[in-house]
């Protein structure tokens, strides 16, 4: 369930690796607690004779189904959802049995915005929307923990990537002069 490091290129390194905010696990934990409480109450309160064992089996079966469907599955979805920010791209991956991964190269990111509802501000999470050039131009990351810090980091990554891959003052004139066979003009 961990993010595979082998998808990274040679010079690429992970800056942030996040899962959705832990608030996604509140309901699954509550369902687990209620299911365990129901089974314990059944053991304690149901009579040992007549229909007690059958009722306990029914309660246990329903509790097991509730835990599998409403606790285990949401936990697996949360655990297999990855928001990975590297020095080259943003990788979005999710899926329990099948896997979907989307790569957003930093060079194609045009805009990014964050949104926080009141409760999300209190919990320290929010929604990050990334606009990029291409067919599927908008990616929405829900329940990003520390969304304000993540947006700032994304801005810094995009700017650093742009600076690294763009020509500085005078570099273009040097390249043009070299291609013409002339001496480049000295920098001042």
C-alpha cells in the first residue's frame, strides 16, 4: 500500500507524500466501535438458551458486514490514495484492487487554488485544485492535510522548476551567438 519509489525518475525526489486528511477515518472508526459494542451487548444481554445464540450469530454477522463495508473498505481507500509532490511532477494515485495514477508535470501546471470550508479550517485540511495544460486540465484533491502549506510548496516547486528549465539573462544571446559562430558579448 506504500507508494512505489520505482516510478520516480533518476533525478527526481519526493518533496511531499500525503494521504487524504484523517477525518476520512472518523466514520469507519465509529462504525467499528458500534459494531464491537453491539456484539459485546449481545453476549452480555442475550439469554444463553432458546434463541440467544441465533440472535448473537445474526448480530455478529451484521456487525462483521458493517465493519467490512463501512470500516475496512474506507480505510483501504484512504490508505491507497496518494498525493505525491516531487521536484518534477505531482502524482495522484488511488485504487484498492485496480490502480489509477495521474502525473502532472510541473511544467504544465498553469494555476492552483485552495478552498477551505469552516470545519476544514478548524481541522487543518481543504481542497486543492490544480489547473494544467492538456486534455484533463483540472485535478481536484479533496481533504488535503495542511492545504495552505501544500499550496505554498506547490508554488515553490513550480517556480523552482521553471527557473531551472528556463534561460536566464544573456544565456539566449550566448546560444544565438554560438550558433552563428560569433563570440558572445561579455556580460556586465
